[in-house]
């Protein structure tokens, strides 16, 4: 059983806003929800979250090992793959990360608002399939 302890309950004029102190926690306004980050900096919860990520095997691209906001993955050839997003970004200039458990990884073709592409290669940059690769994206969803 949960317990809610508070001093006062006050009705709000709009049902889309919940405020704790003077901070809106749920609001109809985009990017309005912030929390105190490290030190005294305020962090936007919407901007500070990874909006899509995927972990899969380039050697067996039949399914993601684990993912968020990824509908499917596509085998784009030796050492390359594409995460096809369920919910697209607002544009193709969102930030991405790429990594591999065995080789180095990079954004192979730039992707689009609805995809994140990855290539993995050995020390001479020859593309190779590897057992685990990871990608993710940060930015505004459409």
C-alpha cells in the first residue's frame, strides 16, 4: 500500500498540469519538465533521454537482442545494419552513438529521421560482422 503525505491539495484550472512546488511535472507544454541535475543545473527530462536504442548482432540480424523505439533491424551487408525506428525523429540531424563489443563502430550512411545506421570494422576499417553492436539516438521526436 502506498502513502501520500502532503500539506495542501489545490485544484488546478487545467487538467493537463501537475505541479510539485513551483515545478510543472506533467504539462501540455513541450520541454517544460525539468529536474535538478548535478550541482545546481536544471536538466530537461525530454531533452535528456535517449529516444531510441538497439543492441543486436551483425552476425545474426534476425532480431534485436534488446531495443527501445525500434520496430525492426535490416541487414545492410557485411558489417552494416540499420535500426528502423517506430517513432521517427523530427529531422535527420539528431545525435547518435555507435559502439561494438569487438570492433569499432561508426555511422555508415548518415541515416534519416526514421533510421539509425551502423557499420563495424576491424583496425584497417574493413567492415566485419560482429556479435554485439549498439546504437542510440538523442533529439526531438516528430
